[in-house]
């Protein structure tokens, strides 16, 4: 089963939408934005239409999704790499005190 999800937070990062045919090789589900029933209905109808009328695309999306890896230790390593990079980065400008800028 392919997910139909609101594009927010981790869902937006882990589910790749089928926006058009140029995304067939990476799509893993159907996303919608906004906070209204119309956007969700559109995503549901797109998913159902793809399943019923474009079965080859739906199966390719399933294969894409099954190739995804959400192994937690790998995700933790990636997160730690970004934290380390951020903590080691030099500030973009010289640190100044509040007093230097306001007297």
C-alpha cells in the first residue's frame, strides 16, 4: 500500500510524491498540502486513479518505496553528522556583545 500523507515534518522528508511523470522513478506515495478537505480528496483521487488506470506506475512506485531504507541507526548517523557539522562551523560574522551594538 502506498501512503497518502500531508506534506509535513518527517512525512514530507520520507514520502516522495508523484507530482508528474518526471517523478515516476522516485515517487513513493501521494502528498497533499494545505489544511482543507479538497487537497486531501485530490490526493486520494490521484492515488485511486493511479491504482486503477496506471497500474504500471503504481507498481513502480511500490518498488521505489520498498527500496527505501529507514533503518534507525543510519538515520541517527546522518543526524549526528549534521549536528557535528553545525557545531564545528565558524560563525558567519564576528561575535559582538549587545553593548557594542547599543551604546
